[in-house]
């Protein structure tokens, strides 16, 4: 049973998440030869004050 975690900055719409979930499931199912019902996707959304690049919080950029 594949588990996929997508970490990203918050702000995507529900429709975008639905489309991403659909497409990721299709690819994992096709390439990995698993039933689509077995694919689990977790969206982990983070605010800009919880993520840093090169020592700087994104909120400060």
C-alpha cells in the first residue's frame, strides 16, 4: 500500500488538491502496478512562518 506525502506551503484550492490527488493516484497505480484504492495521499500544508530556505523564513522574503 503506497503512502505519498506532499509537503508544501498552504494556499492551494480544494479543486487543485482533488486534481493532484487524482493524477498522483493514477501514476502510482499505473507505474507501481497497484490498485488505485490502495494509494494513500497526505497533504501536509505549512504556513510561511514554518518553513525556511537558506536560513530565512519564507514569511520574511
